[in-house]
């Protein structure tokens, strides 16, 4: 979502005459768009500002703007701690960035803009075309969260759940497709909670996009198990452009820990969704997120997680040791032993890597459908992704960015598949 926001921030600043530069020392304004999910996010912002300060020690100070979730969470504190910062702008206020810069240039007064103006934000963004022209393009359709998992800052930094108007999203998609997008990735903190006017759901959006002629692929992320409704599951049967992979975070396989996390689902419910999905689409694969060493996680709880991992056979998953986020209920809890947590994480990651390895191995010597996203610099090689999102690097003399190519896979490593472009018919792995 930050990538989407960063592009839109650029579109907004372009309206007041700003351009991007790749030469750092040429810049007269820096926007540091931040994410608060990972540990030490705040410190990374100060480190980055330290580097800018050093670069501009003997030249005119640029305008420094911190935007995104760290700006929302830390607000005035940032300006107090680092007077080099001129503005903090929250993720629901960035549509005002152009006016704020102009005002700052006139008055030279520090700005703290961290209101939740999400409706106004998308109304403003609608009027400014999305300049992104990538083969695979993001569209934010939903923001915020009402779930309040005990470890997560999103409900505090992005605010309550909000769904953009249906037509606004379809228009943005058509605009991106006209500019060459072949894949649309619908984004939201709780993307499958999308519900506009109690009439349009995520399934309505997918079905509409599925009918757009020049679009090849549809994906969405990130989903909450509780919002995996049957109408959405049915899209995996009916919509051929919806890619057969779902990122569905479970976080833990232990019902005790899920309850303590306030996840609002248990392992049985999660498994019932996986079963429905696998029944409806035999080709579907699932990826997930895991938090290891959540306060109170015992050996038995961890075993429950391993058991569910082995049952589902997840691919492309993310796993981290629990780290407290200030202001969340979980931050008040007693931490587990770090050495034990590390041992558990290694064990889990070995199992996940093994599934990934076995999954990649299945492609070997087979042809698979790859959407070509770009060409590697100075090489006769291209980059793209399979239907299941696995990166593919392949040799080809001349092919088209945006083409759905047949690639014969000849080798693989943990993360990537490698192959050769072929013109024969698709026989996807
Ligand atoms: S559902 Fe997702 S975004 Fe919402 S609180 Fe839980 S982890 Fe955070």
C-alpha cells in the first residue's frame, strides 16, 4: 500500500510543478513515506534524515516531509526530536501535500497534518490520474481496520474501515489498463472487508474487472479469514482472471493464542475456508503470515502452528518473532524467552522453505504461464511471475513487456524459477 501511496504522493506533488530526481543532491524536497509494521520503523526514519542532513551540510536545506504510518503514530514528537523535519503528514491526509508544501514555502511554519480525512482523500485522488504505467499495478480499494488484533497498530494509524466508491475504483482500473496494466492488485488492510454502500463487495469488483477485455490477471491482498465470504470464494471458480493464490494470514495455529491475539477466528474456521477453496479450485495455493513467540505461546501452541502449516502446505509465507508495538494491548504482556523464540522461528521457517522448495520443484521441465513485467538491464533476460506469484527469470531474445509468455522452467532456487522463453502452447504447472 505504501508503494501505491508513494506513487499517488508523486502525482499530487506533480500538480504543483515538482518532478522526481534520481540525483539525491539535486532534490529540494524529500518525502519519506513510512510504514509502522516492522520493528524499529521510527529509528530508520531518523537514520534516513541523518543521511540527508549529511548530504546537504554545505548546501540549501531541502524540505523534509515524513508521511505514512510512522508520521501518524509519532506526530508532533518527530518534529520535536528532529527539528530538521518540516512536516509530518498521516496516511489519510496526504492528498493535501501540494497545498501544504506551497503554504510551507510561504510561511515557513512546521506542519502536523494527521487527521483521518479518508473520504476527502479519495475524492481528491479521483481527480488526479494515476501516472503509474506498470504491467502490474496496485489500486487501493479499502483502508483501515475495525478488527483490533492485539499486536497490530493499523487500526490506530490508518483509522476505521473505509471502502472507496465502486465506480471510482473501476474508473481507476480502466485508466491503468489503458496505459498498459495487465494485472491489477486490489489493496486494503482488510481488502475482503470491502463493502461499498452495502451493495458492492470485493466479489462485485472482481467480477466486473474479470470482464475488462485487456486485463489478464487480478489479485487482492491482504485478507482476513473472517471476511472470506462464500461469494468471494466462488470467484475462484468463476473468474478465470483471478489468480489461484490467496494470501490469508493465520498468525498462529493455536486457538488459545488466536484468542489472546483477538483474531476473531479459530483454527477450525480457518481450515474450513481452505477446504472450501481447495474444493472449488484444485489449482489454488495459500500463503500466510505467522507470528512466533507471541506472549504466552507454549511448546504445545507452537506445535499447533506447525501442525496447521503441514496440513495446508503454505507457499510464499512470512514469519517473524513477536515484537511489541507501543500502544497495542500485546505490548503490555510479558515477553517470551527470545532464545526459545528464535529456535521456534528457525524450525517453522525450515518447514516453510521445504514446502516452497517442493512447490518450485514441481515446475521443473514444465512450461508455465508468466506475465512479463520487465527486462533485466544489459541482459537477454526478462522478469515475470507465475500465476502463483513466484518470480521467474528467463532467457529470451525478443519478447514484449506485458505479454503472457510460455516459459520452460529449467532450474530453480528457494525464491525464483529460471527458464527459457518458448512459443509453444501453455501447459501450466
Ligand atoms: S486484521 Fe490485520 S490490519 Fe486489522 S488489526 Fe488485525 S492484523 Fe491489523
